[in-house]
C-alpha cells in the first residue's frame, strides 16, 4: 500500500472551492426521481441523464470527483467514450459506490447493517481497472425509541473499517459514510449524541483495521434536528454543533470531511456548509460537500427527460456546484443565487 499516493488523491478530493458530486443512486432510488419528472426509468434514460451531468462544460471548476453506480462506471457517451475517461479529461476523479445496501440487522428492530464485504477485494480490483480512483460505502444509523443501539453502531463501524482497509490495499481512497438519518422528530441534541457515538466507534475501528487516515475521506451527516421535529435548529446552531461534534471525535490525521445533504433542500445544504466555513473555526481538515439530491435536483427538474433541455439542466447543475464551491470557502451569499 502506497500511503503517499492515497494521501495525494484524498487531498485532491477536498481541494478548496470544490466538492464531490454523488450520482450513485441505486436503481430504485433513481426510479423514484424519474417518476417525479414523469420519465420512464430505463438503462437508456439513466445513461442519458448521467451523461448530461458528467459532460457538463466546466464541471471541473467546482467538482473534484463523481461517485458513480456500477452501471454508470461501465457506460459510455453517445460517441462511445467511457464515462470514466470523460471525467479524467475534465480533471475530475471517477469514484464508485461499492456497498450492497443496508439490510435489517437481525435482532435489532428498526436498525440496519450494510452488506457487501463478500467478494469486495475482487470487485475493487476490477473497478480500479475501469478507472476508479476512490470508493464509497454507506452505513445507516437510525434515531428512534431506544436506538441507535451500541450493537448497531459497532456492526456498521466494523463493516466500514474492513471496507476501508480493502480499498487502501487496492490503491483506492475509501470514503466512509456513517449516515445518521434525518428522518424523525428528534432534537438536535439527540442527533449530536448519536453522531458522536457513531464517529467515536468508527475511528476506533479504522485504527484497529490499520487504515491510514491521511488517505481516507469521511462523508459525514450534519448534526441537525429531525425533519419532523416540532422546533428545528437554525443554520448557525447546526453549523456550530456539527463542527463541535467533529472536533470531539475526528483525528487530525484525516484527509478531509465532506458532508452528505441527507434530505436537506438545495439552499439549506449550502447555507449550513457555508456557516461552518465562515465561522472562523480552526480545523485540522477541510470541510467540503458530497451532495446528491442537493446538487442534482434543479438539473433533474430542468432536464425533464428532453434532449432540448440538456444545456439548461447543465447550467442548473453548474450553478449549484458553484454555490457550494463558494460555501467551502465561507463566501456564499444569498445574493449569489440571482446569478
């Protein structure tokens, strides 16, 4: 394992002013998104949509990497150029989601554990040959009555750590994503407790599995009130509590932190990220973004499945990417949305 090369790649992934675009939705998730714009979900329509995202002119100004789905990494443009090669030519790193999804955790009602370790070493070798530079594995932590349990947290932390070790063995940067779900009526204080316990367990397991943190990226949830909470915390409180949680749990050696949007609106996700970077906190790692819906939603709506709308959809994507790029510097303002 060449730690220096992994560290270089990881640092490039969190370059200031840029972030990562996740287009790794499972077939079921992207079908729901297509249904929202009344477009049939087929291999062809999925390829056409992801083609417009990947080929957006100038995307490399604001995006360092794309997280792809297995299907997408194997696809090509209309001209027959592999998507991975198109991204590389634009100065953007291809990444790949490698987990097999969250399944019910036996004996733990309402909790999940992510599967996909079986055969992962061989799959990683293939993805490397197909052009991937980094990987992503998502675990799910649910807040509810009596949960998350320590058993659930530890099972998912162990899975993330084993995956990360296999990635680095294959020369790929692991992105570890222990998502604390936004769903529920829980308070921001409850979210902080669950997030802190999850991150402490994760970094303990990464240490046990001998994962080099300088070649690792954390994809983190924000510390935020549940989406059904009677009183939701404001932007600055979310920013302050999220930063406090990270400072209490994340080692300085880590290459960087990117946030998932996790059901937040486009503007909300940008505002929260900006507040963290504008607050003047002295942090050992950069704070960036790895959004899916919060970057894609305007583009998806503008596209509506029509080829004539591709340019306007790409413009919508680039605008949101630019806004979040500014947020990584703490320079975003509401006035910028008018551009």
